[in-house]
C-alpha cells in the first residue's frame, strides 16, 4: 500500500517523539491539504527520521492522529486484532469483566491506540462512537473483529449527531443491576469513568445524610445507600433520569432511604430548608468548560456551585466536586472549592483526589486524555 509522507516543521517534534499522538496542523508542511481526509500517512521529523503512522484529519486543528510508532505497521486486520486484544487483556488485568461488573470502557481512543474510537461494553452490547471520519471509514475492519473477540451480540452506534436510534441497555456494575430505557440517550449510555468515586462514596456514606447533585440515574446514590447512609437526596434536572433512579432504588430495596427529586441543582441547594442539612455533598455537574476559552467562566461556575453546596453542608461535612472539563486542572478545581467554601464561611481541606477509572487509560505523554478530576474536601466552620 502506498502511503503519503509528511515531514514536520522544526519546533514541533519533541512532544511527538515523547509519545504524544496528536500532530497539530501548524506543524504540517504546506502541501498537506492535497491529502484525502482519513488517509494513512507516515510522519517524519525534519531529518527524515520516522515518528509514526497516523490518520490525516482534514479541516481539523489536529492534522494527524498517530496510531503506531512503527512505520512498518498498517491499520489492517492484523493491527486491529493485536490492538484490540491488548485493550481486552488490559481490562482483564483490572478484573473486568467480573461477576459483579459486566459493563466498562473497552476502547478509550488514543489511550488504546485507536484514535477517535470509543467502545463501551454493556454485557453483550457494544456502544461505539466513531469520533473522527478516518475511524468511521474503517468500521468494516474494526466491527467484525470487535464482535469476534468480545463475543458481543450487537453493536450500537452512539456517535454524537450521527448514531443510530438508542436502544435499551441492561448490565451490572458493582453488583447493581441496571436497565436503562432507549430514551435515556446519554453519551454511550452510562458514566463508567466515575466507578472509583462510587467505590469511595460507598466507603464514606455510613450514618451520613447525603446529597447527590447532577445524579443522572443515581449510581452514586446507590453506592451511598449500600454504604449505610441515613438518607440520600438524589437531584437531577432530567425527569426521565429521576424516574429511572426511582426504579433502581426500588429494585435494590433502598426506596425508603433515597429521595429522588427532579430539580435544578443550584436552585434546590439555594432553598432555605437545605441549609446545614447534609454530611456528604456530591457535585458532579456537566462540563462547564467544553473549550479552553471558557475556563475562567467555568472556574467561577464551580466556585458558585461549591458555595451553595457548602451552605447546605453541616460543619465537618465532606464535599465532593467533579469536573469532566479537560481545560480545568486539579489546581483550578481546588481553588474553586477554596473560594466557594470561604464565601460560605467555611474552610476546606483536601483529603482525597481521584481521576477517571483505569479502564480509561492515559498515555504518559498525552495529558489531554486525563479529563476527569475529583476533589474530596473536609469542611470546617470559620
């Protein structure tokens, strides 16, 4: 197979040499626009030394996404099989799947050397997102091998704005049985990246009154209830998500301790009757900074949310804040907690930091893949 070759401009080499899989368009030669979108290209440094092979992405700030450092490799059946097996074996080393959990992130794009491809497994269903044209062009290579290696019975396309009609999903996570209706069309279907936090919340919930904000279908609330919480208040703005949460609580026998409420989280926390009510406050809002230019507004948004959450907390309570905005750093998140808590008359001490689960691997040279951050803080008065 004949492949085009691209020689990068000086000054754009070191990150790629260290293992970063993205080559930005400004580092490409002027004639790169002659290539077809999705073409497989060999990338070299100005001295002619090979840096790897990737997909050319037209009309994108990321001009090439590398999938291998070895220029002898092609994105063919052999490469796909080897790469998918490596991803499957990595999850097996993590204990996934297991009797308690048959749903998890199977392919995490560049984290598994499959640029732009997300695959979440829900028992015998694979929910797939083809997030770059180059990968979708190769679906006929990837899908049969995925089905063969996993034993899945169906693949559902959940690519934003392009995917199939949603389907119902049934699966187990941490021993809980979930049945999500097709109308609940949230990304691939569920937030597997927060599994480490659900484990932690279960260990912290004993004898606490818990607030679970932006709860989706109540995965954190289930964890808190099983962990021995006195009470759990689950709040989300989606009526369908709250309805599913109520069904889940009833199925698992926690309806007497969990109250599921459809409401705007900020407005709910601002109500007078919520003041100093909770011992554990969980805040996991949608991304406030989908783009880097929104970072300052996002930081202020997080601080305001923390202020409201702190006013609803008792002295000595724990407050948990998560951000899935890659542009918001751990330092930004901690500063937002400090600012919001101070405005509410409390002092915040960080006691734990968490990230996305290990089934969402992050290449060492690719910090952009680390998108989920969580801070757990102890609140004290004064």
